[in-house]
C-alpha cells in the first residue's frame, strides 16, 4: 500500500452526447508505484486520454464520473472540492499534453508562462526566485535558459515540448501524466526527448504515466504496461511480460500487427473489424466481435479483470497461455 | 513482376520556394525544398521515401504527379507508349498523363469532399477523363469498392464521408486513386493517421492491389518500420537531397550514410528488452534556405571533416549492388 503513489479503483466515466451515453471509461483499476513508470496503450477512442482527464478531473461539461475512486496517497481525488483539486494539480500531479503548440499561449514569453504557473501554485516565491527556478528548469530539460524570454513560435516543435515538460516539472510533482508527449515529433527528436524524460524521472524520483497509441514508444519508456480496449483495461503486466507473453487476444493482435525494423521481416497479422461504438458497446467482453477465440460466454458475461499469475492481470474468458 | 524497365526516371529535379521579399523588392532567398535529385523507379519496384519533416519528401511526391511545377529538372515517364518528360507538360498532354498517375493523401478526413457521396468521389476521375457512361461507371465503382474491401458495395455507394470510419475513408481514397488504372501511385503517408489494427489492413490492401493491378508506388513516410513492409527500395532524404538509396533490407541492415544510421537507431522498437544504440547526430534539422555549398548534413554530422565543408554537397555514388550514398567519407 505504502509504495503506491496513485490507485484508481473501478473508475467509470460517461460522456453525454446527442447520440447517447458514451461509456468512455468502464471499471478501470490500476495503480502506479512510487518512482514507477506505467504505460497506457491503445487505439484512438479506447479511453486512455479519458482516464487521464478523469484522474485530474479536467473533464468537459458533458462528462460525468459515474463511480470509483482515485486515491492519491490516501486522499480520494474524486471527493475533493474544485478548490482542493486545484491544489493537487501541478503540485502533486501534472500533465504533459499531446499538442505542445496548444499547451503554450502564443502571446506570452515561454518563461513568463512558467513563472505564472509557479506564482499560482507556489505563492511564496519572489519574481527573482521564480526566474531562477525557470532557468534551473530550462537547464534541466536541455533548453538554453536564455530562451525563456522568447515566444513559443520562435521554438521548434521539440523545444516547445521541452518547455511544456519544464512547466510540468515546475512545482515538483510526484506524478506526471504524459499524453502522447512525442507524437507529432520526428524520430530523432522523439528519441532525444524520451531519453531525457526517463533520465529526469530517475533523477527526480517521480512517477510517470505515459499514454500513447505507439506500442514501440510505450515499450521503451514503461516498466509496466496497461493495454486498453473500448474503455476497459484488457491487460496489465510488466512490460517484458506483456510483450513476450501476452494473455489477451487483443494484446496479441496489436503486437502482431505492429511493424518493427528489428529482427526478421515477418507477416503482419490483421485484426478483423474495427473498435466498437461506445454508445452501444457489445455486451460481455467488448472485444468479442473481433476475437478469434470468442464463444458464448464472451457474449454473455463481462470477463473479470484478474491476476493470471505473478501480477499479470487480464480480462479474458479464453486467455492465451500465460507464462509460469 | 520486377523488370528493369524504368517506370519513372527523375533527373536533376529541383523545386525552390522563393521567400517573400517585401512588396516591391524581388525575393532573394529561397527554400531549396528539393535540390537536384536523381532516381529511377523500375516497373513493379516500389520506392520508399523517408526523412524528417522538412526533408522535401512530400514536395518530391507532388512534383511527380505534377500537383506543383518543378523549378528545374526532368521527370521521364511512359505516356501512351512513348517516353515523355512530364516535368513541363501543359493542357491536354498533362491531362493525358494524369491517367497514368494518381496520388493518395495522408488525411482521409481532409482529402474527401464531405458533400460528395462515395460514388461521386470514386467516379470523379472517370468523369474528368471521360471514361464510360453512368451505368458503366457505376459498375466500375462497385467493382473497386469490392476490391478495397468495402462490401457489399451497394451499402457504401451513396454514403457520405462522415458516415465512414477513418479506415473506410482511406479505402475510398485508394479506390478513387486506382479507378482509372494508373501505373504509378504516389502515396503520401497513407496510413499514418490510422490506428494499428486498421493500418495493417490498409497496408495489406495496398500490397494486394499493387500485385493485382500492376501498380508501382512511391511511398512517402516518416516511419521506417512501415516503409519496410511497403517497399522494395528505400531513398533517404535530408534537406532536399537524397543521401542514401538502395534495397530496403540492405539499407536497414547496412546503412552507410551517418544520417541514415542516426535515423535507424532513433526508431523505437516494440520490445522492452531490446537495447537501442544512441543515435549519433548533432543538433536538429534546419530549414534549407539558401544552403551553403557544402554537404547538407555537415552541421549535424558526427564524422565530418574538412572536405565536407570545403566542397559542395557530394553526389550519389553506387557503392555496389545499387546501394547509393552521397558522402565524402564513405
């Protein structure tokens, strides 16, 4: 219990749309250890970003948390008032969003935006202290401190993402949620940034939740990986375990469909069909219409998300052979 | 399928975009988006074009289908039995050439007209080229829909793009590109917007159609892993230049150019136990505005020497088995 920084339990969140209720996050349970990096991987619309904004309670108006708890140490974030929650964001948990261009305000100098975050959350800081802190943060993420007086448009994509990381680090958070932090970047810049983030995590002892559609990126940065499908966690295990001995047929399908430049060139397997519409998700296991092993029970009952040995969790009625 | 007959032959192809020089002064600077490139695509041997954003790969693709006009250079293609330099075709000849060449774009949400049905969209090239009557066109469109896996065709013919998923839209875009039976298709990141489970289906489809219809692709992508599955040969671009070109597996396993080496080692590997080498490269990509007469990679090269700065950008040289590289030190 003590070594966990965050625990999500039976988290459920719905969006109300004109077409109906969207079951975006359905009974999700996972935890993040102190200093650990957890990866959440899945395709668009699987609910991975919804999980992040539910934890941070940055929900749009049409979203509603239907149930579950999010324990930070022993505080349930869902029960906090808006004001109390504001104090948690940035100081305890901060977030790096997908599009760095949108995360920075184009009409303010980059350094000033970080100073603003510092002043809002750490009110005791003087201007001088804030500037020094920004300089320190810039050096930390590999940006020239002199750049703090420039505007976002003067930065390249990689530099902007570094600035966003500096901002996320500004108030010494215990946990950072990084949602597709390198998705729009070129591979060399991506490599550079991921290495830097891993080094920073090590150095500062933070916990990380990485969210991405890119299995290869998740494989490289995460110690444990959760695979999401249609609003639910399909599987969760140590990253080597999940890659070498996937239990859930969806995880297996995803891995087999993913090309790599390493190893012999193999046939890429194809998953039939497309992810379901979450307004009217399939009954039972949500993957059953696309699953090669599906039987009667998969249609009738939701499989329990349970331990298949050694902390390897999966929700499947017909698990592929688990390792010992 | 593979023959030695070239389908496309590009010589000294250039595209400069002049930077605005103010209201009355003439522009003096230009972005050298594509700067004197040469390559050959044999019939049935798809070529992959990889590089970082700003390397000129999309501009090259657009030049090859003549969506934009080259600044200089030649593009030889076979049009109605004769070898023609299509780089400066106009009017009727250009239209005739367009029967042979089509393009598939990255974003199926933007490349389809939201007000046109699937039928209208796919049949448009037939209309433009004046092929067949309405009944024949409808039959042909239905055939194509079936071929791209949108079946039964009747259920798709009169749908609008917003009623289709991303994968289905890209299949419509592929059907539109292939309906006039082109021999050459430029595919610009056709799967980069698609999810993994959908992407593989579209990649397999493109392979299957290439075999079935005799189509050769120029496949533009930033993703080396995807390129590996789609093409026979690979060309690596950097700041408007091709720096390395050769057999896909050969380039992947035995890269020669320092840039190619860095690019390959930066690709994340979907295996947590795999230890990747640190990419050996300095700084980040610049814009090719009036580049200095030296190797374009000089600023970022880990092995640079005097000659690389003292001489103009090196030419592509065959290092054996049609593995070309542009580097003084290799």
